[in-house]
C-alpha cells in the first residue's frame, strides 16, 4: 500500500513538473489563435508558419495565383500583409547558397526589426539575416546595412 502511494505521488510530482517547464524556461511558442480562419477570410493559403516565442505571429501565405505574402498577426483584430518579392522557397535556397547544408525550416524566421521585415536563419553556429529580396544584411539592427 505504501509503495502504491509513493508511486502515485511520484507520478503526480512528475506530471506537475512537466506542465510547468515552459512557464519556468519561457520556451513556449506563440501562435495567434484563429490565424488559419483569418487566412481563409483573406483568401490566402498557408505556405509556412513561422512561430516564435513572442508576438507578432508571422506566417507566409499565398493567394490563388501563387503570389506570396508575409502575414503579420499583431492581434485578433490587426493583421498586416506584405507582398514578398522573393518566395519562401527561394529564401531557403538562398540560405543553402550561403553554405548552410543542414537547413531545418524551423530555424528560418521572419522578424520585424526596425519596422522592417527581416529573414533570419540560425543554425546554432551562426546567424544570417536577409531583407525580403534575399540580400544578406550585415547588421539588421542598423538601418540600410547590406553586404556587397
């Protein structure tokens, strides 16, 4: 009986600890609730969700003719769209061109830095930033800094 009680208490302790890990570490991905329904209302189809740990939630979506857009979900009421001059797939290819062989799509993000959308790829070794055209940025935190 005592063994059973210890076993049950251990299970309860483990399950409680596992539930609270994200609250302690802050490692909880933010995804805008209902974003897929908002895409439908905008007549867009999701190409890639690019969640991160903080707002805004950003995804890449395409219209019926295949044009791609960055869709920025600032809140349930405020959604901005920006037509992408270069496709998501082209950005992935550009990252490979820069010598990153093992590309995990989860490592490619679209961030808003200095009121501009910026692609960011990080593989744990280094970070590469690009503007929406796929041009490498030396420091996206400074304005108009591109490599030649």
